C-alpha cells in the first residue's frame, strides 16, 4: 500500500524486535527502505532474526542485546547505537505480561511487568529524546499500548498500569516536545496472535479462539496490518499527527463498551416481535 522508499534514510530502533510483532514491523520497515536496529534480551534470537530479515529484504539491520529494565544498560546501548549514527525513530514494542489473579501476584511479579512496560519504555524514550533535543534533530516515538490502557482490565493489572503510564507519557511529551519537532504516538492493537503473548495470556485453545473472534469483524488481526499502520505513523506522511493513539482491534473494545451492543444476540423473530403492533382498522 506504500511506495517502496517510504521510510528511506530513516534509522529505526525497535525494542523486542527479535520476535513476534516487533520482528514483523522490522521486516516491513526494511522493505520500505529503513535501516533497523533490533533490541531484545536474547542475543541468539536477535542474531538469527537479523540474518533472516537481511536475507529476505536486502535491507540494513543490526542488533543490540538489551534488557530495557536496566537504565544503565539503556544509556550504554543508546550511546553505542548513536556512535553508528543517530536514530530517527524509536518503537517501544517490548512488553511483559501474563494472566493472573491480582491477589496471587508478588511484588516481584508486579515489578517484572511494570519495569519492562513502563520504566523500560520511559528509559528508552528519555535517552532518545535527550539526544534529539541536544542535536536539534527531529524524532519520532511510537509506543505499542493496548485498549485496556484506558479501559483497564482485570487479570492483567500490572500490564494495564504500565500501558496506561506509557499512554500518559505519549500524550504529555507530544505537547512538551512538539516544539522540538519530536512526535509521539501510540498504537493500541487488539488480537494479534503471537507465541510470546498467547502462551502467557491465552494458554488454552478455547480461550485463544474466544479472544480472537470476540470483535465485530470476527477475526484476529494480521501482523502486516499492524506493521503498515506503524510504518505510516513513522513516515513523514503522518507529520501532523502527534499525541494520538490509533486503535486497531476490529472494533473489539467499543463492542464491549456500547450499552446496547448485546442486542446482537436477538433473532430476526425477536426483532419482529419488538416492533410496535399495527392498530386494528
Ligand atoms: C504469577 C508470575 C507468573 C504468573 C511470573 N510470575 N509469571 N506470577 N503468575 N504466570 C512471577 C514470578 O513468580 C516472579 O515472582 C516474578 O513474576 C518474576 O518472574 P521471572 O520469571 O523471574 O521474571 P522474568 O524472567 O524477568 O520474566 C518477566 C516476565 C516474563 C514478564 C514474567 O513473562 C517475560 O519475560 N515476558 C516477556 C514477553 C512477554 O511477556 N510478552 C507478552 C507481552 S503481551 P516471585 O515472587 O516468584 O519471585 C502484551 C500485550 C497484551 O503485553 C495485549 C493483548 C491484547
């Protein structure tokens, strides 16, 4: 759907870029001409992904092992990345999550998720933002959140807290850093099945199927649909959009929110019976 050089000359870092949706975004950005840096905790995975995507797209890709929960490692890694040339964009994609009753969580479990989702995204954003501001360069931050960043959700409470914080950061910094030509936006995906998320959140087939089909469009998202949206938001074509969150969930959260949407369960006969009866004569 885009011209092939849409992201030409852009250098984009993707956290959690070795697997899942991060890897798919990396592939799409490379197809569109971007140079990509992928970060993640497992060097072997990054190396394999980089080799695979370079072979498939012929584009430029490098990798840096990084646990974004460690602020010193973030600082060190971004200094190394910048030594090879400045970034144009950051994608806060790395996340941590699992399904649990909240009363079963230890403080370590809470920290494990919030430190990745909120602190990790904030450390990355700050380190990039400080450099862009010092160098008077434009910048672009895209964060992957969820619709429960604003609705909240039981059973994934640390993730909901973290994602809500990332959305607040996005909207706050869009205003504070707008005059410095730094844009910040977010994407709120619905059901995009990946091994990493589904094994932790929907570890039973019936749960997975229910989750994937409980939206008005009745299907799961295609990772390329998400990658294309991300490419648009990172491109100069979306240059006037900042502080925005774009939902891509097949209408899932609205269908749960609208008070009368439950009426889709009514049959044709029910609807006929609900119509006012014609008066005799
Ligand atoms: C209860 C759990 C638990 C579970 C871990 N813990 N899993 N508690 N239920 N299922 C507890 C542990 O017992 C421990 O506490 C603490 O959490 C830390 O666990 P570790 O395994 O030591 O942590 P770590 O190795 O750092 O792993 C972090 C992680 C893990 C978040 C727990 O899942 C991870 O690495 N995730 C990264 C990838 C990921 O989650 N992807 C999915 C993102 S999906 P104690 O007290 O025992 O020491 C997403 C999208 C959502 O965000 C939207 C979908 C639509």
